[in-house]
């Protein structure tokens, strides 16, 4: 191996990554006047220096001390001119280098006009030791061509990645691939990407594939990135939790769906970051990457960082939650191996098994379940028996494949039921009982409420170490003497103490009701650099470091069922609790609700009692009781009957049936059936009638494949019903579709398309009964369908300058 390293020019990595030493990458504020994006004004190079100083400030003042040894800060400035960008980056990195802060340099992203020439990247790596890794983000690897000489047909993205990998290896740096949708599965599957895949495998110790949390295809994306690690294409893998996922999913607040405010990520409840981090840790991720920057440090939405991101990362590190690859392989009994693809249709044959958003997703439905397609972008599995199914590339070695009890071949089953029966042969039982999602790994049991945007009280029943009860405490001349009944299975007792009374917090989430902000932000993406701080008057104030979510600090241990606290002060009140490392197990029954994500140790018990020893007087012992859950036990998101009270309710429910028929017709791509829901009296705001509707829907269904109609009623209006017999219903009403093109394929040519294109994606339908007694649509506001909006979707990437006027077809 030493000879190989010498011959291909690779150098040893500057940092070791492992379950005990994970890497954390935080995106930093790039809103300075040192880029082509116009975030700020002033001298280009002075702004670059200010940019670098802000990176230093963020690290020193806002990153908790517990996390600093694990952190890289992601730095970037987008400029088209390569030489100018080189000079800007030098000025950014100079104060960072002086401060000795390790960085990740993002060299390209989906805006390909800002892709940096590798020659300039290499100069940065040579000049600045603070740059510990480079990042390629969100590039397009969905590329197919019929040119008969593959080495010429390869995409520029793949060629660029190969050069960047080899360069990173020459300089002993990691290279991060942070990708959305299922781009990294395209790297594994597509024929023209195989040279890139083999280069990754050759330099696997330098490679970090990252699942960027954006878009609906979470399970396919996460398990395909995970599969690159398990198939030995990369020595590490990671996750990129981000609040763009929630905004992109059109989830507003529990039970409310739609597009509230495009690009405003602040509507995501911060605890969802915890779910993203913990799922990655449970699957063996050793790299955790975070954006947007305004959720971090002490910026505009930094409550996410203070309250959730930092404490959860500290918990992952201190509790050693991340398992080894061997532990993961033992848990993942079943894998799936996809086939090589020469065109996009062959790739969608893979999706028939693994993706229930853009295709049937039979295996994914069997393994993880789905509540309502596209309505909740599924993140927490609704079915938990099967752990996760890694998606392995075609070139996976037999040595790796033989480690699994079963490797499913592409298209092996043709239904969800058949795949479910297959999986049950290998995953024979759950890790607990109840309606919650329950999985065990590495000595911990994870219990999660499985909805992404709904309150629902879910049950769990699991075996956990028996808690210590019957604690007594007495103040003596030696100190405070504690005792409790002995547990024959206990090897160690842990004594926890804090000053004050009744401070032990039960293992339950904060039961607050989450609501989205009611006022829209003027600058949701933080283009105004003057508004990036949470409180501008405290911009340079040092952030208080978050702490891990421990019940009480541990002050000592005992092998016996007794302990004397000799450090207790005489005139101070203390509260104690005792936990045990024990093999004695006890059944724990509980409930979880929206945003509850628990991690229970399988070796150390929970605190069950606390005892307070006052400065004067007798000790008082209390059971630790979980509070009542004030959150709704369930929610109804459809149908909503606001405005349809009293005698109007029956009428509204009749129309709801027609709305459900609209969904069935749309999802089934049945243009005749959906056209029949429009009255011959129909006229839209552009003056078009029913025949236009039929032709528009027919074209839409012909042009696309895989359809899903999302709807949620906002308000009913019966103002004119008595006089006209007309009923209006205002709705979130989104028609989604997937289109595919067998050509050089990327975000400009394929993917999901949608109508209507107005800001909130809402429509007011006016319904009336026709002569045959059937409710039909006589008007939509804005027009649905609007042929001009449909045709706009067909343009692909050929015209980025023309502007659409939503709802208008002239």
C-alpha cells in the first residue's frame, strides 16, 4: 500500500474521522461584497478580508468549546472570474489561517457559472493549511448520451470530479460530495459515470459522500449514499441536515400544508434537526454538514443551533452514539443492488423499487411505509422492522455482497406485498412494540414519532434497564449519605447532583405547540447583510455554549447501594438522583408526539426518583413524573370544513367527494375523467371554457408521467348559495408531475413540475350542480388549468430570462 501511495502521488490525510471522532461542517455567512451575487457593497478585497474575519469571529464566539475539536467551517465566495476569485479567497483565508481555524472550501455548486478551475483550487491548497477539505455541492450527474465513444460522452461534471478527487489526494485533503435528489445514485448507476465511481473507490479514504436533505426522495437518497460507504466506495459518509427540506416539502405547521412563504426556512420547527442528526448517527454517519448559515452560530435563526443542533451533536459525541461499520452491517441484513443504466428509462426502472414519489416504489413502501404521497416528505420510517435497506451500486464486490443475508436484485418483486413478505423472512421481529417508530443500534433504542407534520400521540413499549427507586438521603458530619435498595444485576451506580430543588427533568420533549410565523419576512434568504444577526445590538456578544441534554451532572459512582457526598456544602440545598448500569430490565410504556425523538440507553437506567436535601430540615423524595401531553392526540387535515357549519356541512361533504374524484382522476392521469368534473358552463378568468380544459389536461398527462395532486381546504364560502346555488372553496391545490427526458439530463431538463404557479399555490373553485344533479366546477381563480403555465414547464433550461405571469394565458 505504501508503494501505491507513492506511485499515484497521494498524501496522508490531515485528519482522521471515526465514530469517536466525527467531522462537523458548518456553513458560514457569505453575505459580503466579495462575490458576483451582490450581497453587499464596498471594495472587493476589503470585503473579502471582512468575510474572513467574520468566519474567525463565528468560530471563536459562537461554536461551543465541546464541539470545536470536531468542526470545520465551510467557506465560499462566488465569482465567475477565476483569477479574481483566487485573490478573493486568499484574502478570506488569510485571517482564518492566522487564527488556525480548519475550513472546508466549497469550489462549485449547482450554479455552474461559479465552478472554480482546479488550477486555482490547487494554489489555495498549497498556500493555506487551514483548508482541510474541498466540497463539490449539488452538481448534476444525471447524464446520458448516445455518443458511441464513452470517454468523450462523459459529462463535464464527472470529469471535473475525477480531477478534483485526484487533486485532493495529492494534497492529503478530504473531498466532500454534498448532493440533492438521488444524484449520487446516478454516480453508482449510470454507465457514463463509472470512471468517476472507480476513481472514488480508488481514493476511498479521501471521499465523503453526503446526503443533502432536500426534496422528497429521502429514503432513496440516504440509503444510496449510505450504500456507497457500505460498498467500499468511500471510507466515510455523512448527512446534511437543513431547514430547506421543510420549506421545500410545503409543510407549514402541524396539520397545515401548502406554500406559505417561498424560501423562508424559518418555518421549520428546530427539533426536526434532532431527528436528522440522530438518524444519521444511528446509520453510522461520521460527518455532519449544516446549512443554511442563518440557522447557526448567533445569526437570525440561531435558536436552531443553540437549542437543538449543538446540544444534539454534543450528545452524539459524549454518549458515543455512532456505531461501527461492523455493527451497521450486522443490523442491515438485507441490501438492494441496482443495475447499470444507459438511459433515463432504465434508471426509472430502479425507482420502481426504491422511490414511491417518482415511481411505484414497491420496496420502499414495504420497508418504510408512506402516509400520503408528497403530502409529508417522509423522513421517519412508518414501518420500523426492517432498519434501512442499503442501495448498492452494480460494481459492488462479491466480498461485500456476501456479508448480507439477502441481496435483492432489481425488479425481484412486482408489488409492495411481495417485498414485505420477502423482508419478513430476514427481519423477523421489531425492536419494541407500539405505534411509534422504534429502532435499536449500538446499545441505544431510538423512539421517534413518525409524522413529519402532524400531531399524533403514538405509543411505545420497550425493555430498558431497571431504574433505581427508594432513594434515601441524610445530612451527616461526613457529608450527605445516600442509600437505595440493591439491584443484583447492577455493576455500577451513578450519582447525579445539582444545587436547588426539583431540577430533574423527565425524559420527554418540551410539549409546546409549534406555530409558523404569521408575518412574512422581507428577506427570507438573508440578502440584506445588515440583518444577519439575531439581535444586532448583541452582534459581537459571546454565545452561551449549549450543553448536552443530561438530567443532572454526574458527581460520582459506587459499586454498592450507597454513597457519601463529601463535597456537599453545609448550608446549601441539593437535589440528587441515582441511575444504574445494570442487566436487570424493566418494561417501559410511554407515548411520543410530534417532534419527540428519544434515545434510551440499553445499559444505564433512567432517573426515576429525585431526593432533595435542604440546607436545614429533612430530605424529601419524589417520583419523577412525566407531565401530561397538551398536544393534540390526532389531527384531521382533510377534509377541513371551516365555513361549512350547520346545514352547509352536508353540501360541503358532497363537494369533498368530488374533490377526491379530482385527485383520483389526476393521480391516474385520466384526462377524460378530470374534464368531466368541469361543467359545460365553465369559464376561467382568461375566458376559456371546458374544451380548453380537456385539451390542456390531455397535453399535461401526455407530456409527463407519475402524477400526484395535493390539496388542503382553507375556507368554504356559501355567501351566494341561497340565490345562485354556487359554493366556493378556497384551497391549497397543487398538481405535481414528473417528466423525464432521455438526453443530457439535469435540473434544467427533468424532475418534478407543477401548476398552479402563483405564490401560495392556492385556487378558489366555484362549484354548482348541473341539470343531472352532479356537482361540477364552473370557475377557478386563478385558472386551473392554465395552458401557459403548463407550457412554461416544458421549456426546460433553454430560456431563463423570460418571466411567467401566473394564471394568465393570452
